[in-house]
C-alpha cells in the first residue's frame, strides 16, 4: 500500500519561504503513470490544489499562486518537495502531499496525513 | 476555474440512515467528478472516481451518480465509521478544484 508523509517546519515567519518534503513508501515515484501533488486547506476553508510534479521534474502549478511555487523531485530518495516563497498569514494551512493519477482526469488517489504550517512572527 | 458547490455544508444523521450529498459544477464536467472522505488526523481517502466508480476497498454502501453539472454521493446505510467530512473534486481540467465539504455528524 502506497504511503505518503509530509515533513517540514510547522512555523514560518511572514515573507520567508515555506519548505515541505513528501516521502513516498510502498512504491516508486519514478513511474510513468503518476505525478506528485501538493494541496492545502486553510482553517475553515476548502481544499486548494497547489501544483504537481512528474518524476522527470516537469511541473504544473495553480495560477492562483503565480510564481511563488517551486517544486522538485529526488527519485533516489523517493521524495518530492515544495517551496512557497513570500508567505503571509493567508498561507497558514494544512498542507497535503498526494499521488496524482490521470486515469480519468486528475485524481488524487493516495494522500499523506497533512501537516499544519502556521505563518506568524 | 471551475467552481464546485457542495451541499449541505453539514448534516446530522443516525446510524443506519441513508445520506445524500450533492455537488454542482459551474460548467459541464462530463463524469470527471471524484469524492473523498476526510477524518481528523488521517489522510484523506478517495471513495469514488469518474462520478460512479468505486475505488478499491471502499464499502459498497457508498455510491456516486450524476454527469454534466450535477452529482450525488449516497451512503445507503450510515455506519459509525462514516462520520467524517466529504469533498467533491472536478478532474475535468486544471486547476483541479474542490467543493467546500460536507461534515456528517452523529445525531
């Protein structure tokens, strides 16, 4: 069974960069069928897709976050990572990593438990 | 972006009740609609994909229907482990978007 686990600081200062890593176990991320995805859920709000990365390094971002998002992949460690720059309080959220498959459009079929990141000085 | 409107935002039900949650898309998405279950502290779980296909391992009391803009998730007989939040998501076109969720609580 595929498992994903997010890791990273739970507290980030405003204007700094949020950095998270997703470690995948129970399967290889170097698969031609799947992408790694990042999503978030601010307190009291809905889920928002942040972006997705293929094992080759090709990325797709949500335009709503413009150029603040950087994603990378390390196939040797079976990990993919997210950096979100110039954070504000509005970026406070539970951040999830997930596997994205395109079997029928973009479907998130396995998720991590999520990690709360608070933006505060 | 495609907007997803989910209703109700919360509901209370008894164990054994039939529960229905609806999701409406702001434009036609054919059958590109997925349903997820979320419990506190746990990884969200894919229940239904392509509007009506049951993900492996998901109990058959869960079912999905609809196409175009209107969709439904039905739990035929609510079980104690089903008390959770449920989200719809359109997989028709990026950016992938979600409904605001429905919290199912014990009555």
